């Protein structure tokens, strides 16, 4: 053996490995999954995600094999790295030099694998600065060309936030959240040498989704997080609303305990705690109180009909609903169960009650607080946290069961991407019966220590503008419908403190995004979620830019990149076969935030949950960088003359013609005797404006079968929307059917028979 090679082996095995083992096992607690997939002999290529400067160390101490790392030359040349890198036979590589240098590095990696060694490449090319999985570069394909050896996907989990990661925009100069820091190293099943970078990236992402399960043992429940935050940051701003002064986290905890003691007899022997309250301080405290009492808060959707609300109450088994007398009077609703007014519950607090609440908040462990408030057992991370009823935009509301694990995971996923600061504040206009309202304005403040300013009416742009300005809101959660209202009713200076606006529930039109950016100076970013996913799935965010770096955080026209721990599959809707990059298909999701199922509806649960994958019902495509584009909903297709016609494509073309930022069209379908179905379009245009649209539509680059005729357009005063701002598709279809029935009834007798046929 070459003497230099022997020296390197001795240095590696007798010095570097023990040193790294000592450092990593002192500062970190390492869990290894899938070690059996690492070949005991022969060459292989490890392909790993890149979260920190310690990544190579974790691979070295979790395998017996010697690994040759492909290392960025700028790191390789650092004085404190180079001696170790040379001893470990690392392969320096750079994209900034001549192409020949890069080719030589890749050829060197190929030679090592052919000789039976393991080579590792961090295929993203650089440590992530945005907290998400970056695109995989094509170097691995060049390395494996003509090589008969496997590719081993590897995923490192939970390193984001460690001192060697770039969380909060810096390396080294931060304190880790805990010591020893828990890390999971997952080795996946071997892939063939011919596997494309996108296939390998998918495998790494799926390992990441599975690894999230190992975070459970250190995850607190929502109410435990709330208590912990209140004690760590007692004087930090917690919440306010349009009618209440600001309160701190400790004050919020004290009041929550007081309300919980008062509600003990109200919800006695009841598992489900019914709530009918708007986004407000009182509503938030009542929800936290229910959680501390060991109850499952069920926030009822007050925008539904009395019949639908009664259905939600019946499905959930709610026996008592806590509400506000003033709010219930305004809604003019009648509930089929006992109603208790929160004003009466919280009235005239006695001195002894205040002192007890203060003592419990200050001194007692969470378990004792739970017991005093009537909880019969300690709530675990897998227990149900809330029951959220789906909006019912396409059918009857379904009770979505979300656990503490689902919601806390989703909060951590969002927190990893946006790196919230201690002074960040959220606008709480989304109702608590909306999954993003519950997760974003109840779960996130409890877990991340964010302040929140509530307002009961998201369409009240004047009050919203004043709230954002007065409380220096930095983070908006809204819908495109609400943004349109704020453009008309809010002044640019009122939004001066806002650094980010996340928009979901419906598609964000490009014209609206540009108009909003022109007025307020920042562009709203489109995100995607669904109730069954707690709800956040993917987000767009700002790019990371620095000298020599650009990491893409967002792409226009997409719903963003999957959150950490989420993985996406695009499959053929009929066969289930996976689609290639860029091809549209049915979108399946997997991650820690996927619901437990639908309450009392095992059949429906089995339809959408299979082997841990949730079927969204959305038709989407994923590009090479991992960004998702929604092209339609599976349920929003019409089969006309044997051809599938996507409603969203027709809507988009119509919106493009009118050149307005606001939504003026809603497409649905009705049965048709001749062609099976026909499109119907609700709109809010005047007759002259509609004629202009029809003329342009006739010349548009759409198949003729996709172009509705004049009698398929129905004018309405306004498009129906749900309380979340999402178009009420069920109401759209009902209104279209009523208009069509009226049209047929008013036809002349000579035409009526043909119309019926």
C-alpha cells in the first residue's frame, strides 16, 4: 500500500473518527434509521441534503465505511478544514473555475466508486439558507454515468436551528434550542445508478417526511407550549383586538386559567367543547382554556346556514356551546343545544379567584393546572387538539380531526421557513373555525411566542388598516378576496410595518399581486393548504441573495415549495402511476401535518388516506426546482362531449380578458342532454362589458368546446363566498341551476321542448 495512503487511513481511523464521534455524541443525540441500506462492500454514491457545516460529520460517525466527500473548493481551502479534508481524501469541486476542473472532480468521484469506495455528494451544492430542500444539481448523473453501483439517498433531519445551520440568517452566533441537540440520519433504499436527480430528490424528501415522526418525543402539546411561552416571556406582547387593550403572555395565561375554572361546570363530562366566537382576545382565551381543561375545542362556522351548523354540532357530539350574547344576536342564529354566554361566565371575578389563577400561572406545573381545571388525564401529543369542519364548498361539511402533533408540526414547519423574530406580530382576521385561523393565530403564537392582533370582520378594511398600523403587524394571513378590499380601504403607510403577506384559500391572480405590490410596496406570496393538512402545505417566500449566492424561495404562478417534512407525489388520476417532472397529475401529500381522519366517517377517510398519503383532489405539476403549480381540481372538470374541460383554465382566460385584479367570474357545470355536461359562468359584469368579453373569447386560444356561449353566462350581484373568502362552489352551482331553470321556463313554447331535451 502507498505509504501516504496508509498514513491517511491511520489519521482518519485513529484520530479524526474518534474526535468526531466525541464531538457529535456530546453536542448531539443521534438517531440512525435504515443503516441496513448502507452496502458493506463495494462502491456507492451517497446523496444527502445539506443543512449545516456538521453534515459530513454525521455521515462519518453513523457508518463504518470510509466516505470520500465532494467538497466545495472554497470550504476545502480554509486553513482549519484543509488538513482534515486531505486526510479524508475529500474531492474539491467548484463551479466558478474552468469547466475542465469540474469535470476532473466528477471523474475522480467516478473512479473512487468504481474502485469500491463510497462517495458522498451534497446535491444541492450549498447549505440551504431558506430552510427548505433546494434543487438537486446534475453532477450526480455525470458521476454515475457508466458506473455499476447504487445511489443511496440520505436525509439529515432537525439540524435546522443548530449553531452550524443558517437559521435566523447567521452561522455559529446563536444558541441551540436544546442540548444535546436531537438529529436523525436516515439512509434510504438503494436506487439504480441511472436514477435521475429529481427521483433521488423525491426519495430524500420522503425520508425527511418519515423522520419527522421521531420529533414527537420532544414535542409539547399546544397548551403546554402556551404555558411555557408565558413563563419564558411573561412581559412579551401576546394579543389584542379592536375592542381590547394589549395583554402580555403571562396576563393571557392568568386569564385563561380564570376562564377555565369558570367553564369547568359548563363543559363537565363533555369531551367536545363547542365554541361560537369570532377572532378576538376572548375567543383565543376560551380556546386555550378548553385545551388546558383537556377538552377538544370545536369552533363552529358561523357563516354556514343553521342547518349546516346543526349538522356540525350533531357530528361532533357538542352538547354546550359557549358564545357571546352580542355576537349571537348579530348573527341571528338559533342553536339546537344549550348556549352559555362568555360575558356571563367571566363576569365579576372575585379576589380569591384572581389570586388562585395568578398562583397557578406563576408556580404550578402544567399537569396540576390541568387537574385544577378538570382534566381527567394528561393530554399527549397524539391526542385530538381540535375538530375543524371543512368549508363545505363542494359538499356537506366534514369533521377533520387534527391532533396536537399535526398542528404543532405545521407551526414548526412554517417557523422553519419564515424564521420569525421575537417582535413579529400576526394579523388575526381568519376565524378560528378556519384551519389556518386555528393554526396560524392560536397554535403559532403559543408555540413560537408571536403576538397577534385579532379582528372579527376581515372585510372591514378601515378597522384592519388601523389595527395593522397601531400594533405594527409584520405578518399578514389573508385571502385574495380580502386583499382586494384592503387595496381600496387601507392606506399604504398603514402597512409600513408588514414584511410578509401569505395568501391562500384561492388562486392569487397575477394582476392582483402586482396591483397590491404597486400600492403597498411588497408583493403578497401565494401559499397552499387544506383543512386536512392542518393546513399549510407549501409556500412561496423571498429569495436568499448574497455575494455568490441565490437560493430561490418563490416563483410566480406557483403555490410555492413544500414545507420541510412535506413530500409530494404527482400521479395519474386513473392508474396511480407516478408522473415525470413537469407533467400534471393528481397531487398526493405526506407529512406530519396530515389529519387523523374524518370524524365518524371511516369510508370517506379511506378514500383520501392511503398508506399515509393524502389525496388532495387537486391536479398539479412539480417543476425541477420543486415548485408546485395547481392546474385544476379533479372535481372541477366537466366531461363535455367525451373531453375533460378544466373550469380553472376557463376562469383564468376570462379573467385575463377583463384585465381586472378582482374575481368577476366563477365557472361551474350543469347536466346537458346532448353532451353530458355544459359549462355555466356566473359573472358581475354589465351587458356591454360581457359582449366585449364574448367577442374576445371567440378569438382566444382555447378549444371551442371550452368556450361558453352567451346563454351560459349568468349575471349576479356578487359571487358567493364562504367566511374564509373562498368561492362557495356549491352555491355557485345552485345559483347557476336556478338561473338555468328560470331561463328555460321563460322560453317560447317552440323552443321549450328542445331545451328540455
